[in-house]
C-alpha cells in the first residue's frame, strides 16, 4: 500500500524559505503565504508540477492560474503591458492586484498554467515571505488559492493542512494572512481595463488610476478573443477515436494505434495522466497548426486528472458560436 505522508508545516524562517525554494525548483508543491490568502505553489515553467496543482486541488477542470513574479521587470519577460496595465502595475504592485495580460511568444511558462489561453494572469505579491521565496528561487510561481476545489480559500497554515496536507510536500507558516480575501483581477480589451474578479483591492481605488472599469463581455457577446474563458483550437476535434485517417492529426494516449495520421502527438505513451495534463495544451496547439481536416483524439480515462482533461477536450470539440 502506498504510504501517505503528511506535509511538513514549518514557520517561515530563512531556512524554511530556502527549503521551499529547493522543493519548488525540483518540481514539488509548497503552500505559501501571501497577503491575500495562502497559495498552492509550483514552478510555473514545469508542466508536470503545474499538473500536480490541479491534481492536489481535485479541480474537475483546468482553470487558468495566477502566476506570481518578483517584480515588474520579471513580468515584462512573460507578458506585454497595455498602457492601462502599466499604470496599474506602477500604482499597485507589489500588492493584491492581478493583471490578465497578453502572454509573450516563447514565455517560459507551462501552457497548462494559463489553460492554453493567449493571456496570463500575473501578480507581484507584497507578503515578505512570498517575495523572499520569489527572489531566492528566481522562479515564476503558479499558485491558486491553497484549498481543495469547492472549499473556501485558506487564510492560515492549519486551514491549508486540513485540505491538502497529504497532497503536498511542505507548508510555509507565516500566521494568518493580512487581507483574507483574494486579489482583485483586472483584464484589458480595446475599451480599456475590465474588472474580472472583485477582490482585496477596491474597485474605487483602481478607478482613481484608470477611470471607470468595464464589465467583461459574456460568452454570448461579441468576444475579442483575448478574454476567452477557455482554449479552443480552429481544427475540429473528433473524440474517442480508435484510429485516424490520412487527412487527420492524431492526439494519442497510451500505446498508439497503427494510424495513417498526417501527424501524431502522444499525451503520454505510459498512460500517465499527470504527464498528459502537462502536454495537453501544447500538443493541441501544435496539431492545430498542421492544417488537417480534424484532430482525432484517443480516449483518455475519466478518473483523477482525466476528468479535467476530458472536460477541456469536450469544450474544445464543441461547436463555436462565431
Ligand atoms: O489572491 C489571490 O489571487 C490568490 C493568491 C494565492 O495569489 N490566488 C487565487 O488564485 O485566488 P485562484 O486560482 O483561486 O484564482 C485565479 C483566478 C481564476 O478565477 C481564474 O479564472 C482567473 O484567476 N484567471 C487566471 N488566469 C486568467 C486568464 N488568463 N484569463 C482570465 N482569468 C484568469
Ligand atoms: Mg480559488
């Protein structure tokens, strides 16, 4: 029987922060304090570490995650800043404000961290422990709130341990978080700044800097594409495929069939769901550029991370509304 070990909870001393940086650098998961709520942290450039976040949270779908960076200069290497975003970063970073920005081509980030989207949510946290960890590790750190899916965000190390202690390596304890509410999320379109999620930084304060915040368009409205809530390839998908024709690309899982496909990518030859989750968006994008008639997708098991993988595949296969 697999032994269940519990995460070590340690006070955030310099030694414990150094240990956390080491765990993150080697693909592990660490719960970290921020000024808003505790975050469930992983190296944002490591596909399988990011996949482990979703596994630990038990999320039935891949929501895009917030990526934490040490400063504005680090953020600039990952995303581009519209004028309004520059003003907001100038005014409120470090702090409880997340900006959803166009992702730079070639940014060193797992596509799974942004669930395959062309945008990335970035934040420079103000908490001294989070800042020290970002500085020491030199990583971009993906971190959703450190709670199991469907439960409230954790504001103490004990809350984190309640939900996640058998699923992560380490918990950095810095007492109760100061704000206790998630960061405010702002996105941008051609009209300017939009309030995507109310949070710890009040709308009125943000509006002092960029004027009136717009409302995001709903899926039914005309979408500019940049704030799409999920990734959708242009090529139609054919799910539960057991083979593939010569005009199709094949997204395989497990031992591949002898298929005629123009192009084949394998989510995981070893049928490992964590590896498959880490490869999903990058491989879909690659097959989408091959100009095939369809992307045939082999069945992926429905358990564990397979639930989220199947959810995304179904959405990607759904007919577009324009
Ligand atoms: O205070 C916080 O924001 C905490 C701490 C740990 O930083 N984090 C947090 O993360 O609340 P999470 O994963 O629970 O919430 C992230 C939210 C999700 O609702 C997601 O939809 C949105 O950010 N988001 C992330 N990337 C996005 C993107 N590219 N476009 C639109 N929304 C995005
Ligand atoms: Mg959350």
